[in-house]
């Protein structure tokens, strides 16, 4: 699946979905279950952050440098934003985790890690969005089957702003 230039992009939805579960854990369970639930959320976020950052780093550069897929402008879709959005979602979730952590050092370390992930993901997302919009101008709208993917730039822009 990693070698497939289309299906591999959807690997990034795994850490994004896991981040949703972490947010639910934070808002629904941590207020009632105490400090141990906060540490579980922190550990789950660390795992999520490592997976998201790894997917962003690996897929973004592997797919762009692959000889098999090519990098023609006509092949660019908004789905190329999915691996990058995983890091932005993890950064936003980390800010929520830092808010509930006991201890200023843990909070500071978590927030700094979030800034690094945001700083790595947002410029890359903006670059891909610019290339995608250029593709829309030059090659018109995507095929009817994937026209819904035109809304995918809202994800990195919205969650990047939230982060």
C-alpha cells in the first residue's frame, strides 16, 4: 500500500482518527477519572504525534521523489494534503493535552513539540495548496468522481489556524 501513490495517502487518516479519540478522552473522561487518565492521554498523544510526523515526513517526500508516479501538475490532487494534515491535527491535539497536564515542564515540552510539528506541517501544506490551486487554474476542475476532494484544503487551513 505504501508504494501506491493514491491509497498510501490515506494512511494519514489513522493518526487523525486516533487524535479524535484522544480529544474525546480528554474532554469526556479526564475530568472524572483523575491524573492517571491525563497521563494516558499524554502517552496516547505522544504515540499519535510520532506516527503522524513519520507519515508526513515519509509519504510527502517518498511520493514526490518516486519515479513511478511522476510529478506532473495534472496528477496533483487535494488528497496530497492528507499526510501533511496528520501533523497539523496532532499539533492541535497536543495543545489540548498540554492544557490538562500537571506540571509546567510537561506542559512546556508538549507545547514546544506542538510548535515544531505545526512549523513543519503548515508551510508544507501551504506549498501543496498553492500547487493544487495552480493545477485547478491550468487543468480545470478534477473529474466528477473526485470533485469532493476540492474541500480537502479546508482541513489543513482550519486546523492549522486552530493550532
